[in-house]
């Protein structure tokens, strides 16, 4: 901390001058992390629940295989448009308003699923849920990264994925064991209203990002927020804004395009197999002729949760680039082993499945950490939104293609091409990935 000081106000002691990302972790940092947790929990819950109840939805609404794929990928389609469009809006109007208002949309639309009259209406409702969640994927980690201390930034952002995993696992368990009646899927899908309303309430009063205010030249407002929530005076170096605005096209100029395309490739390659496999785990276990499939599904979900928690430590300790490269390698080898052992005993076959589950959950933490660190402040929400949006399109493609692949080619070939996607991500990381762990974000 600098020895220089600035006067906080008439008759008050001068406040110490500190760069924003060197302010020690305090109660407000914990609060902004917890508020962002809620969105990730809600997203995990929404996506996990549709996978758990999809067979009941299919039976209740008489879905064709085409509509099964469309319903499974509907929220992901909404996430694409929400991340891409509202991420850009977040760079123009600020983070705070979207951070609050998007959950009003999610809460209303979630409860409407209870009365969905048919497949088209359900598809539209879930696209709208994804649209609202897409806004949070763009502005949530962005807002949090712009408040976070540099030393704790990785752990704070990585912990968001654990919240996603908790929501996903909770939805899987509830969807598996409470889905007992012809209309129970309606109540289970509508239950996503509960976390959405809680998030909406606790986010009211969230301050705007000082980093974004600085990038817009609104330094007095940024100073006021930092004084109020951290009781320090901002270091003058934080006021060297590069510009007051930036065009979306600047993501693809010489200074940014390598990071942008790396982000798109690594994010998409990591999540495509994840969503494809975990939307259809019951189907995969059935094709593998696993006995006690519900028990094995529960075991996989426990390893999913354990991997997410362990991943926080690895992200905090390892360089971003190394963590990502090794994650891709282990995941690819696991899926190749799963494909090769698909005709072996359940005990042998479940070993690579469990390893894949644990490592994928741990690796998913980096998808909350790397994107905000790749872009300058005035393009951060746009860049994070672009990466999230395109990754969700990749996820939707994988989710739509997986049942077709299983039917046409079976487990081994399906696992091999999914492993190929992961290897593509690994090579892209080797070629293009920057090391961002110690970079100054403001």
C-alpha cells in the first residue's frame, strides 16, 4: 500500500491510496462473490433439471427425437443470444443494471413453465431463461473480476463454477428421485423460480463497477464507490482509462484477436463434450448396460461436485495456461479410455468415466477465470459475452448431436470424436494461450 494519502472529506482522517485490485479481501468481496454464486447455481439447476426430466417431458408432450434435442439445447440457444447481445450492452450502459434486472426475467419465465401448453411454448420459455442467464454470464464474472483483489481473483472466479455444479447436482438428484408423476416435470422445471427470486432480492443495491466507471471517465463516481465499500482512496494509476468507448469490432483487431479466438476455442472445446455427455448420462449408462444406473449416476454427480471444489485449489495455485493444457490432455485420454472399455465390465468402464467427471468439473472452473482476464475493461463484458455465447452454441451442437451419434455410431466412436474436440482445444491453448494470472485488470 502506498504511503500517500487523499482526504476523504472535511474533518475526516485522510484515506490510504491503494490500487483497486490490491485492496485486501474483505466483507464486500465475499458479498459480491455470494451474489454471483446465485446466478451460477440457477444456471446449473436449469440445465441439470432438463437433463433429469427430459424422458418425462418427452413422454408427457410426445416429443420426437428432433424436439428432444431442441428442448435439451433450448437454454443453451438462449444463452448464446443473451451473452452476445447483453454482454455488449453491459459495456455500453454498465454492469449493475443488467446484473439485477436479468433475474426478474428469469424468475417470471421459470414459473411460467408450470403451465406450458406444449413443446413450442416450453422451447420458447427455456430460450428466454437462457437469454437472461446469458446476461449474467457476461456481466457477472466481469463485475466480480473488476472488484476482486489480484491474489484472490482466481479462487473467487473459480468458485462460481462450484456453485454451478452444486445447482446442477441438486437438479439431477431432485429430478431423478422426485420425478414420480405425469406432471411432476412441470413442478420440477418451475422450481427454478425459487433460486431466481432469491438472487433478484439480494442483488438489489449492488454498486456499479469502478473499473467500468473509470473507463467512461466517471472517476468521481468510482472514487465514491471505493470509499464507501473499501474505505480507501483509489490509486491515480487506476484512472488511466484507455478510452471512454470501444467498438465490438475491436475484439478482432491486432491487439485483441489472438486472445479472442483463443478464448472462443478453449471455452467451446471444453464445454461441448461436458454438456453433450451430462445431458444424456442416463442414456449413456443404459447403452453401456450398467446395472444400478441411478446409483452410478449419483456417484458420478458426487465426483462432479468433488472435482469442482478441488479445482478451486488448482486454479489458485497453477498458472492459467498450464492448468488448461493439462486438463484438456487428461480429459481426452479419459474419453478415449471410456470408448475403448465400453464393452468391459461396469467396474472397469466406470474408472475412466469417474476420472473424466472429476477432472472436467475441476477444469470447468477456468471458464469463469480466463475470459475476464483476456480483455481490457472497455471490452470485457463484450468479450466475455462473446466467449460464453459461442461456447453455448458449441454446447447446443454437442447436445443435439450426441443422441444421433450414439444411435448411428455407438459409444466408442462417439467418445473418440468428443476426445478429438478436447485435443483441438489443447493444441489451441499450446499455440495461443497467454498467461494472465498476474495481470492488472483495471
